C-alpha cells in the first residue's frame, strides 16, 4: 500500500522523519513518533525531543521553508557541535511515513539548515528549501571596488605563497575575539585586516573568523575579529592568519601585483559628477577624463 492509499483510507498511522547530513558525512535521524524507525539505512531516533513547525510550500521560485525545534541531547545534537558550526549548511530531508509500514512514505521537504539558534537548552533550526540557491546573485555589478573574492578563480592570487599567510601559536586571547602576539616579522601594520583567522588545533579546530583590525601596538601584534569564536581557544593552540584585501585598485597593484586580474571599474564617476556643468576652459571633446 502506498502512502496515498493509506491516507485515503481515513484511518492513518503517520509520523514525520528527518535526516540531517553534515558536511563531515555524519548522518542524524530524528522522528516525532514515540518509537524509533529505520529505513534507507538510517536510524531515526524518537528520544531527541525534535518537533517541526508547519512546512510552507509555494509555487514558483519562492523559497520553501520550515523550522525544526529540539532539545539539546548528548547523544544527538550537542551544544558543542552547534557552537563549532558542525551543523551549519547541513543537508536535510524530511518524510511523511506510515510507521506501521515504513515502505509507505513520501519526501515532503529537501533543503539545508539555515540559521541555527540555541536558547533555554534547545535548538531552533531554520530549514531552507532547494530554491534558496537561486537567491545567489548572477552577473557583474558595475562598481569601483573589485568584485572578486581574494584567492578565487577570478582573482587568481595564490594565498599559499610566502608573505600572504603565517601560522602562529596563540599567546594571549581576550573574549574569544582579540588575539595578542609578540612581534611578527615580515608583515606590515594592518596586513591581515579583512583577512581570515583559522583555528588549526584545540577545541575550536576548524573554525574560521574574519579579521576586523590588525594593529602593531607597543611592538606586539593585536588581531581583533568581527565576532567571537563559538568555541574556546587556549594559549598554545595553533592558528593560521591569512592576509586580506580592501578591494581597491591601489591595493591590487601594490600589495598583490595583480592589477591584470582586477575585477572592478575604478574610473566610474562618483556622485559629484552628476552635479558638474559645462565649462569654457579645458578640452570638451567627449574624451576620457583620466588621460
């Protein structure tokens, strides 16, 4: 009997099941039934306290969405895993299942985890449908700053080259976002601003954060992140500092010697150009303003 036949019978025994596949390949199964179920090689646990809100599905290209809510559990979803970003962007598949005959099931939702929040010993996971990827901008925007991401296929800067990154042992850390190191030779003031800090060892291994400020203060280097790391970093943990780019053509030319791959339009007139008016003096031949 198919699920549709079962639903049409009028007397139903259905529940919902979710499979969450993390980027590291681990698969977690959950169900709102009072007993565990197994199908497609996945064990769906019933003791996780997971529930789901109503699924919103529409025609067209709007994003399907729903939300899953569950209690933090040591043997399912742990607070440490959430803090470490292990579930960020994980794939999610949801079924409606006849728990008397799990072969009678249908997929109701496929997508990924969006915003993941923790509150009062529970987690709230926003689930985004497959059409979410269609929100990605396509095409070029005409603007002065470079549109490429430092080191990507358009930029082509080799960030593994000497001078663009360094590995350091943590010496001092404040509030999980301010790092102090002794003098780091070979790097100018503000060299790592807009760059990345990646934790290579310790409890926070694998976490990446963006650098807000990089200052040389009294002979020491102070790295400040935009946000606090979600797991503790201890003295002696190894971190990787990677340089950043402010998207200006001067930076591309002088810092990276990469002007041929600059992906901006530096000669677009500014807003003040809209207020200009014809003048008698000068060459008014319609030619370049930058010759």
